[in-house]
């Protein structure tokens, strides 16, 4: 019998291949489910109920809302595929929301979407997909996955404005070999066009923009809800250590922030440092924001360290550009990243993601969490 390489890189006919599609209720994941079904795969759609918004009005700009779950059910019914809902509110609260709040209390700027991907989505959902004997777990993320043999590598999406590789740097090698991302080689307009051809009810649905548990982007309201005691007044100091103002809680500030400091000076002031132990904010002129050396911990590497002998590219925020850098590994499994040029607003709690350009595109090498 001749081997048959299907569209997700497996040596099986689509009709003999079972895939689990993570269906959020948005156009991207719904389109992926439709694509897999049309190609003849055995598709099981799974939607995660991640937080309790029964007492809140869910915004159309938020993901994982009650409306999203209903939309996912309608899409599954339209496609004629099996659909399951997993209730992971407790897991999400412990793995994502608590981490989000704790990070701000430490003076960091967290990325809950990375935590969500690495915990409930790619850990718990990964296990469920395995239990269902699925051959692959498929999502609607905009990253490219290229599978050769039994190994899958992740690349930046061709649509740079939609690329989500920064949020997936913490994916393990085992998870990546099991994951597939069909939209990485497509533009968003193409995705919507396919959704319309499949006559899916979400074809014109707006993209989610807000963090699902942060209504209207007001993250301080989340901290107020879970840790109301966190809003303690403290000093605002300049770079000479002089007290020049008072703040109402360090959780109201992020590195590089200009608005809301409420301290006047001859030139605009920016948040340079947040000291959670002293409950202090340090401010200064914009030129003091630039850094060329970043220290990382809690690394996740998708390639051998030999790949870092040459200069690589790094991204220090989701909306940032790729920066030329040199990575130096330390004995304690931490890393010092040396940027070739100064970069502003580098904040603890954010991720520094490693890339290398090869003939297939910008390959994700892994990354780590910014310590300072």
C-alpha cells in the first residue's frame, strides 16, 4: 500500500485521520473546523468554558464568552461534526487569572494569553485530544506549522499583522509535534472568504480584542475584584531618589507608561521602574527607557542550544519588531540577551521570543520570561 501524506503532514488518508479542533466560536477556529471537514477528516470540535461571565455582559470583542460557545455549537451543527464543551473555569482561574493578578502585584506586566495557551489549551485540551485517540490537535492560531517526519516546527505567519507566534513560544516540543495550525499560510481576508463559502454564521463576526476576563481592557478592575487590598499608596521617585509624588497602587502602572503619572516636570515623565518590595514607582525621561541587555528566566527551547551560536532575532513585546540579538546561556538555565540597539519599554513579566530566518520563513526557536 502506498503511503499517503495528508494536508497536516501525516501518512494517512484524511478519512482515516481524526482531528480535534479547538473551537472558540470565532471565525478563525470555525473556518479551520470547516476546512478539515471539507477535506474529509474525522473532526471533533471542542469548546472551552473558561470563566464565569453569568453576572457580566459579554462584549463581542472578548473571546470565550457565552455567545462564543453558542456560536461554536451552531458551527458544529452546520458542519455536522461532533462537538463537546469542557468546563474549565477552576483550572482557568488557578492557571491564568491568579497568575495575572500576582504578576501585576510584583510590578510586572503579564501576558495571560500565553498562560492560557500553555495551561488549559495546550495542556488539558492536549490530554483530552489524546484520550479521544485524535491524530492531531488543530487550532485557528495564525502561525505556520511545518511537519517533516515526526517533527513539527513553528514559523511566523505570512500575515505579520495577524501573527500569533509570540503567544505560543512556551509550547513544548511534545505539544508542537501534535499541534497543527492551518491558517499560518493565509491572510485574514482569505479566512473570512472560506467561512462565507462554507456559509458559517460567524463569517462576519468581529475579531476578539480584549482579554476574555478583562472587560473593556480595564485590568485594574480585575485586580480590585480579587485583591482589593492591593491598592496601597506609595512614593513616586525620580532617578535621583527624590520623592516627587504619591501613587494609589503600583498595579496602576506599567513600564514605559506616560499618562496617569500625575506628576509634572519640565519634560514628559515615563515609568522607568516598578519596585514592588518598596511599593515605589521610579520615573524619568524617555531616553532612560532604552535597554540593550535583558535577563530571562524560565526558558522554553524548541531547538538545541547550538542554534544560538550565531546572532538571532528576538521580539520583546507582541506588537514589537524583530530585533537583532546575541543570546548567552548561563549555568542556572537563565539567559542574557544582548540587543544590537537600544529598545524602549522592556518590562518584567513580558516574553522575549527567539526567531531565526531560514528558507521556510521566521522559525520560532523558543523564548523566556523577562526578569529585568
